[in-house]
C-alpha cells in the first residue's frame, strides 16, 4: 500500500515539474522582440547609395499587426514628403547591418496621416516585410535603432524638421546674453560623454559618419562648492567657437561629487527655457544658445568644450584641475563617429547609477526553486527506499 502511494507521489511530482518548467519557459519567451521576415539572398539591384537623400539619418518605427512578431508596417516620421514610383531607401540597424526597401519590389510606400508608411508588396493581408540584400554587421537586419542611410526618388520640403532632432521650439530656445562675471571655472575644459543612454544617433552625414549625441558633461575641479542651484547654477562653454549654456534643472541636472567632479547630466524632461515639447527620453543635452550673433552649431557635438563662464560655483581656491582631459576621456564620449564604449557603465559618474533594487523581471523566486528541489529529492529518496524493501 505504501509502495503504491509513493509511486503515485513520484508520478505527481514528475507531472508537476513538467507543468512548472513549461510555465517558466513560457514566461521567459513572453517578451520576444520584433523581427523582420527571413528573406533569401537575391541578385536584385541594390539601392543607389551615392546620394544620401532627404531622409538620411531619420529613425524609423516598426510595427507588428498580428501575433507572429514579424514586422508588417514601417513608419517614417517625416512630413511634407513626396515620392515617385520605384522610390527606395536603405535601413541600417545598431550593429551595422543594412538592407534595401524598394517600392513595388519588396514594399509599397504610401502617405498616411501626413507621414510615409511602408508595407509589404505582398497583397496578402498582414503580409510580413522582407528586407532585400541584407549585408554588413551580422547579416540580419534587427528592428532596434533602425536609421535610414540613404533614399532615392523621395523629396521633402525644407520646412521639415531635421531627422532625430527635438521639435524646433525645444531645440532652439531664445539666445541668452553672456555672463559679465566669468567665475572661477573660466579657462578650463569640460568633457562630453555618451554614457547615460548610449548610442543615440542624431544624424548620419553624407559620407556615412554617425553623429552621436552627448548626455553627460564632466569637469574636474578642486576646492569648489555649489553656491546656488536651479536657474542660478549655470556653465557656459564653447563648441568650436559657438557658445552654449547648461542650466541646472533646465537642460541638465548639475551635481558636485566628493572628489571635485562637476557633473551635468541630461534631463528626461526639459525646463522652462524650452517652451515646446519637453520630453527628452534619450537625455541628450540640448544646448541653450548664448550670443544671438553666433548661435549656429556644427553638425554634431564635440568631445571637449572650453569653459567661458559659470554662475553658482564658488569656494576659496576653486578652479578646474589642470591636465584633467586625458585621451581616454576624449575617446569614450560618443562624439562624431567615435563609437561606443564596450562597457559604457564604467564611464558613468558614480551617483548616476540607480541605487534602488532592480525590478522583478519574472521567473521563479529562489525560495520556490529550493523548495521544489527539496521536495523532489525527498520523494525520490522515499521511492528508492520503498523499491529496495520490496525487492527484499
């Protein structure tokens, strides 16, 4: 009687384990990313990539309209654009893989709600988009961080906002006057980095150079203290001769570390100097222009910024530490075509790393797994023991 009970218990445990494993596996695969339909390598003509076209540098959005997680719609968020039959564009993902999308070949381009919408050329409902001529990178076009490298037979009016830039009302606050008192930091050098949200491509130049944004500026100081915060805490710098300003609680959050490092981190929400859209999810540092006669910035941010003036920073002997701008700092900052640090978290100033516990991302708690292991081990031991007695 006891043997039958133990055998039944073992079977029940085995079935329960299968159910538990299936449930855990389903949970792990529940958030699969979008993918493009797998296409065959073809000899079809590639897009003519000699001219970048007006869509160059535009980040696109992908959408799946059914349950297979493959892309059915690509949205190009540019307005006031027209296209000819046979228009085309090249997409590039974050690892450098490129693929062609040609109207009436593998996709159909149309205008929807003022923007360009791209669907499969297959007339079947909810047909998956199949990239052409995948090449470079890992030869598989991903759906994350997709940017248009070049386009043909597509025209956009000059009034269309530049790709990957905040709306004009956010990107161009009213130029401000220079500071009369230059402050103790004047003459020093600040270092720009791309570490908070790495790899924010804000433009792709005609020669293919990637322009990556800056989300953190650091200054090595000594004997300094913050004497103000908010509007009265500012640093004015120069980007290749063009002055710009960062302000605490406006386009950056400024903190002073115990070792004297003055850190300006880009904000997710812009302040009052930006009257339009304030959302800034990539935490890019949007400069506040200084001097109305000289407020035209270069194509992309530099990696070093001479300091012109500051307010709200003081202290006896306060100054910028000499020779603080070494080559390693300059190389890991995410400036034009500098690439991204293999481990960008190493470059994040200490207090910019979240201190709170990481959120629960799913899976069984360790206590539950331990209890199951103990239960299975005990059941197996009793089963073997009963079979041994029976054989005697």
